[in-house]
């Protein structure tokens, strides 16, 4: 019965644990072999490009295994909301597959901008937040690294890095099939087949489908909105027939026909309803996304390996229609075509020579981001106010080059020193040809046309001192610098603003951490304290004189805080989780946040709740002598209030609230079949999760998370 309990709870279902954290390998860091080579007992991460014990990795990092994801009802990136201290994940977005983040008070709320939190799927950098929201089926783990990570990863990441790592196929056969049905006709299907194809050749194919009716009604259009409709496929081929070489080819395809977001206007005819939008724009979205990557890992020796990651990513989003007010009147609507194409090449040299280990690399990114946006914007609050009708037609070209690396020297049994450096050269070229259009989107005049370019360079260091006081107690102090290159305002409709670049964003981060494994490994407790000093923080703001959104820099900002994560296994049946984050994030110098003369000095940063708390419990209950298991899981997340505009007006404040999720899973004796009922937001939290207020045009709307929902599912795995 003991082994049955452990297996059914998923504890031994995947090889993600280690007992001997000193065991390291230069095999492909994310491969099953690398994980197995590290042993068994704690959680393994590959944040440092090699397999290491989470508790002996001197980085503030949160790791999620498939077991953890299942217990907390996390089925996509958006479900990470509230699960990590000081990580803000927007619970609603302009579309289902677009996701914005803020970490430790710094993020990017405009989805067309380059992310501050770098996202990697199987080591491939995702250059835009559009099409960045991933659903999960063949997941091996998620790692969230907090703080600048430029000396470890190909792309600059001034706030942190989110790594989504999917399972690489091997010669063992794996089959998973899951079907669920829930509230609002929510249909979810997931499947995975993986295994040997021929000698030294293995492969896998994964599929996800989700469709759901809307949770909001639009009487103007006469149907429900905020609907979901997507399909995704991922296929992999892995070849190991050449000595010391591991080759993996991955292809991803995504088709998303979900609605764009329909906002809830504060000013509604009759009584107010949080489930009613009056938008007159059909929320059409046709997103097709494709990517392919080739990962090659060659072991030059037992201690040295070279790794190449070649990737092509891209999406075509045409049309994507949305309205930025939620009212039936024409205040602001946008009819858009986005197209993005990117190629990246990364080469790493990773080594482990006893007391010295290192990772180093070269990185290149070329991206072409095309925008054609037909925007209709009312210039005042009156219904008779003039309407600006403008077409933005522009292309942003990015060429980024970087050399990076860091090494760790183990001075003795206690102390280690890590030093790293990154050199970045980044060029942006902005080509624009904007028009004036009529109500039917016909061109009637030229607006602005031209191009501009600029190159930025930066050197960003990292220094860290670690003390492994005992095998179960790690202490570290780290200083690092982060950098996000400048660019040009994609939304500019004036020639002077289109040719005026905004400056790079720079951050100096100071962090101390303590990682402890206590009570015979029953408790894992990690503490981090940090201070961030930001200069030229990149911001998007609404300028009433310009009657539109502008892109620029806030002079200075800072944030500091504390993060605590605890995981406690009280018995083989019962485990508990609790985490807490405290954050103080302030604009020190932000002139013109609301137009000329309207400053935000001393105001809180956007999307920076002071408190983020989460807790959960999981219990495996044996059902008599049958051998089946009933697993009970519950978790709750609380975030305190925060602001969504630097002016910090009462209308910009989003109230704090708590979300509770839970599940009951019946696992049959052979573990291959299980049936579950999952509930999200089961207490029906119904306060706003976002707010937008533009008094100069009369825009004032809010967003609300999905109501309480239930999903019934059946799963087969082999």
C-alpha cells in the first residue's frame, strides 16, 4: 500500500528528483537522462544549464513539477496567477493566448512590447507577449527565475525568466489521453503519444483542444463574448544514433479563434452588471502560430559539452478586432493585422571540472514585427466629438547580438564564488507609412512616412557569493545588472514621436537568499530579500494633449521586498504548501505620466500588489482494500490591491481579493485511469481584476475573472 500511495500521488511518476545534489552532468540539461543521472530525493532544476538540486541552486527560483501543477489545477501559464511570490500574472488579457506579466514590480502591460520577463519554451526565446500563453499537456516542469538572468540565457531579461520545459521523447512508450467537460460548455481534450520509432530514433506528438462559451453577454451584438476556441499541436523527433550527440527537432502549431476581450464598461444603461459588455465590435481573432527548433548537444568529453539551439518562430494575427471602452458608442476601436517572424541562434559551451563549473554562449536574434492598425478614437467625452481615423502601417526590425557566460569556483566545502558578464549589441530599425482613413477604412490622405534606426550597447555583470553551511542549508548574496534595449514607439502617429527612440531600461539588483531543507527533508523553506534600482524604466502612458498612447521612459524607480516559499510533507498522504511575498515598488522620478505637468513621482509601480500570499493542501485517501486512491487538493491565492495607472487615482485601483481552487481525483488501482472534478474560483470572487480610466475621452472600464467553474475529466496514462 505504501508504494501504491506514492505512485498514485504522482511522487514517482516522473524523474524530476535528486538525493545527491552534488551529482552534475553535461548531458542535455532538460533530458530525462540528465535528471536520472542526478539521483533521487529533491527537486531538480536546470536553471544553470545543468541538472542541480533546487535547494543547492543560488538563485531565487520557483519550480513546478507535473505533480504540483495537477494538485494546484494549473493547466496554462495564466493559472500561475497568485502561485509565486511577487509575480503578477494578468488574469485577463486582450486575447486568450496573449499574456502579460510583472515581476517584483516591473513588467510590460502593453502586449505588443517586448517582455521584461523573458519566456523560453524548450530553450527557445518567445519575442512577443502575443501568442505567448501556453496550455500544457507534455510538460516536464516550469521554472521561474527572479532577477536579471543575462549571464545565463540568450536574451536579456531584466526582471527574470520563465522556462517552460516539455518532455523529450525516449525509447519508453508513454500514452496520455484526457477529456473534460465543464461549465459554460467547456470542452478540453489533451493527448500525448511518445516512444521509440526505430533504432536510436524516438518521437512524440501532443495535442490540445479547448472550446468554451462566453462568460459575458453583449446585448449590442446579441450573443455571448469572451469565448475560447483553440487547438495546438507539438511534435518531436529525437535521434541519438551518433556517439556523444543528442539531436532533437521540435515543431509547434497553434490555431486560436478565441474572442478578443470584451470589456465591462462602468457606465451602463440601467443597472450595472459585471457580466455584460456593450461593445459594438465583433471580437474576431484569427491567430495562426508556428515554430520549429533544432537542438543539438555534443559531449566533447565527460566534463564538457557544446549545445546549439536554432529556432524559427512566428505568428500571423489577422484580423484581431477589439474595442477599448466596452460601450456601444464609438469611443475607441482597433482593427489590426499583426505578423511576426523571428530567427534565433544560440550556441552554448558548458563545463564541469570539479571545483570549477561554467556556462557560456553566443546569441543572435533577428525579428520582423509588422503592424497594420486601423484606429478610430474619439477626441473628447461628448458623443459629437471628432473622431481620429488613422492607419498605422509599420515594421520593426530587430537584430540582437550577445556573448554571455558565468562560472562558479568552489573555494572549499563551504564557500563558492560566481562571476558572470554579458555583452549586448542591439539594433532597431523602424519603418512607418501611416495613412488617414475614412469610416469604411479607405485611405483618404497620407499621415506620416519615414524610417529611423538606432543601436544600443551594454555590458552587464553578475557576482554571487554562496555558502553551503551544511548539506541542508545554503546562503547566498548576489549583485547583478539587467538591461532591456530601447526602441521606437509602435503606436506613434506624429513624425517627431515616430523618429524619437525611447532609451534602454537598466536595473541594478541586490539579493540575499537562504535555502533550508529541514526535518529529514520533510520541509523545504526558501527565503529571498531583494532591492532593485531602475533607471529609464520603459513605460506606456496616455497623453491627453496627444490624444493617444505614447511610449517613453520614467526617470527612476526602485522596488524591494521579501519572498518566502515553504513545502511541507507531513506524511506520505498529506502535504502542505505556503508562500508569501511583500513588495514595495515606487516611481522615484516619473515626469509627464499624465501629460505635460502631471507627474507620478512617489506613486506605486503598476501591477505591484504589496502582498501576495498562497497556500494549499493535498491529501491522498486510500479507499479500503481496493487499492484505489482519492486525492483531495485545495489551494488559495490572495493579492492585495494594486494600481493599473501610474497616476494612482481611485479609478485606477484594483481591489485585493482571494481565489480558491480545488479538485477531487479518484485514481484506480493500476494508476492508468483516473477521474477528477476540478473547481476554479469556487468561492466566486467577483471584484475587478483590472481597470482602465481615460477621463479625456470618457473611457472607463473594468475586467472580471471568470466566475466559479467546474470541470469533470477522465484520463488514461500509460
